[in-house]
């Protein structure tokens, strides 16, 4: 099952929903406020840069988020995980995940990894996005 954590006012999340509607793929939409500690740990396991990959960029964030991100720099990992669960607005959206892969944000090339292998092979060379 593919899980999509989203934010209502996030245009990238809307692009992801539209993309998945074009394919017969079952997805579960979950508001970012419902993200669990175990899903955050899973995100970190599959990320290359750890928290940097899943947190909003301070340069592009409002002052409250920027300050919270600065405050997080002084936390140990367990404290940071607790902080993220209680302040999920610091996370990038959308977050797309299944049992063994993740994608943060909308990328029309990378999102294809969630298509079944058979479908990707059939459509290789065709523009399906």
C-alpha cells in the first residue's frame, strides 16, 4: 500500500494526487499531522541525508518554521523525532512511501518508481506522465 502524507495547501501534494489518479494504484492519503514516529524513522532509513532530506529548507520557510528548525539542531535524535511528531509542519510534503521506497516532494521522473514493474516496462519510451 502506498501512503501519501500531504498538506492541504501544498500544490506538490495536489500534483501527486492527480498523478496517481491516472493509474490504477491504491493509495492511502494521510494528512501530515497524522505522521507516526515509526514512519519518520522509516523515512530516515531510506534517506541519503537524514533529517535534511525530510525537513523543510530554512531558506524557504517562514520565521516560525525557521526558528523551530534552528532549535532542532540542538536536540538528540530521539528528541528531534518527538519534536517532529508534535510539530509536523517542519516536514516537507508530500511524502510518498510504500514498504521499501520513499519520495519526498513531487518529481515527475522519480514518482514513476511507484508504478508496478510490468507497467513501467510496457510504457518504457512512452510519455505516461
